[in-house]
């Protein structure tokens, strides 16, 4: 759009925010300090928003690039899967936060670490484009 590479500007936010949120939540689970879960909660919300923006701009870019379709499909598959995982985590955590349920559930951490792994795989396959 307007010759500005929006996808390349946006992609670093979901990568960094998801990984840092997973670190904060892992640290909170290990040290039993719930205030770190609040930081992880905020980071995961922003990671979700930025992941959705990265997916939209990436799909727009995929239509105009001259890269092999198989390479784009693999990268887009990882990107969409990681976006779904990050967004699902953010929705579940937001729902619990809105109902004022302050407890942190370990399946959330598993989902968050899985989402971070998917985002790293997306970043690796995207770096090769």
C-alpha cells in the first residue's frame, strides 16, 4: 500500500510480543508471582492484534509476489496457524479477565508456548523468502 512494505514493518511485533509473553508467563509459573501473569496477559492481547494485522498484510502481499507458490503456502500456513493460536489464547485470557477470574491455568501456558513455537517457525520460513 502506497509502496510501503507494511508486512515487513508489522511482522516483528507478534514475534517479539508472543515470545516475551511466554517468557513472562513461564517465569510467573516458575516463581509463583502472579503479577508477571498480568504482564503476559497484556502482551498476549497486543500479540494477537499484531498477529492478525501481519496475517492480513501477508495475504495481501502473497498475491503480488513472484515467489514459488509452495514456499508462500508453507509460510502462510504457519502464519495462519500461529495467528489462530495466539488469538484463541488472547480471547480465553480476556474472557477470564473480564469475569475477574484471576487464576492462571497451565493449559494456557502450553498453548502459549505452542503459539510461540509456531511463530518462530513462521519467522524462519518467512526469512527464507
